[in-house]
C-alpha cells in the first residue's frame, strides 16, 4: 500500500469523479484509476461504485476513507516536523486568486517569499471566489485570495484584508454622478453592470436586492473589475463594485450604495493544518497586507 494510492483514493472520494480527482492531483485519469484499482485489489474490496455518472463510495470505501485521510495527515505531519527540525522549507505551493486580481500586496508578498525560499515552486491560478474556496477545501489550492459576502467560510482559517460596502460608478456627466448616495431601491431604476455569480461582490449585490424583495435590471456581467468599469464608461449601465475596486477608476464618479445588509470581504483562506512551505509564506502575506 502506497501513500499515493491513499491520496488518489481520498481525492476521488472528495470529488466524486475520477476526472476532477486527476486534475486535482495533476496526473492522468487513467493513472488515478489504475492506482485506485491496485489499492482495491490489495484491500480485497471495491471502494467505489462506478455504475453511475459519479464515483460513489461503497460501504467499504466509507469505512476506509477516515483511515486513509488520517494516514495522509500523519505522513504530512511527519514531513513537516522533520523539515522544521532541520530548518528546511521546500516543496510546491498553489495560490489561488480572484479573476482579474490587481491586488499588488499579493505579488509583493510572493516576490519577497521567493527571494527568501527560492527552492519552493509557486503556481498561480485564477478563478471565481466560490470555486477558489472549494479548491482550498479539497486541497487543489494551498491558499487563496477571495472575495466573500459577509463572513469567512466555516472550517477554514482566514485573514480578512478588507471589509467594504458597495459603490455605484457612473460617468461624470450622468444624473447619478450628481448624488452623494444611492439606495438599493433607487438602483432598480438603472441598468446595472457587475461581476458574475460566484464572486463575493455579486453575492453581496444579490443579497442586497433579495433582502428587500427587489429585482435589479442587470444589463451585463463581466469577469474583471476593469471590464465592469469600462462597460459603465461606455454607457451600458451603472457599475457596482466594492470601495477598493472603485478607487481604481477615478474617471467615473463613485456613489456609495446605502441599504446593503452585508459587507464585501477580501480575505485569504487556507486549511487549518498547514505545510512548512505555507507556514513560511503566511508571514509574508500578513506583512504585505498589514
């Protein structure tokens, strides 16, 4: 029995899918399948029911999974303990960040970390915040910079960088630009442009309207703050972004939105048990973000 077999078994169990598990552990689907079959042969029992579209755990698989994860945790703890005793930090870190990320402290922290630990490979990946949080939970990412609505996700460690309200952005010659504030209800009179579902800003946006029983006139959704602002500047509608995002577009008039029940959060999230490499990265991130 090999640790990699237990790792692939746990990945398929978490993903309920051999293809997604293969992407998570970065080998081919056939490789994952072969190693899981080898584990099943050694144990003398099938761990997955493969008859449907998802890989469902059998009774034997459900009983075996906690022991497999405990063995993986023990192996990771052994490596971390020995590395700490010897003063070594090595390995690979995958950092997730929201699409269109322009948060310069993140890149400053990674640069400082790379200078201090050049032997550690760094990999960056972009996605929507909900996918990043899921990726952290299933070990696809070691840590991620995400946008959240209201609260940090349960069962993950987090460092909140910003807690903000929503801002409406409009061309300076527009009627809205002459106002000091605009309510959620008043925004229903305007076509709106914001980020897509799966982002923290969009979750706060949707909750603001839902909580008051209102339906927004959503003209367009764009994946990056710059695209949202650019569409607003070209007359497609009023842009809705967070305070820090809005500050990057001084050519548009920023108008605070009142009546938003929850805050938009920008935060780092990671699993509570960290590798030696992530433990070395965290101080750089916290120092960069303050």
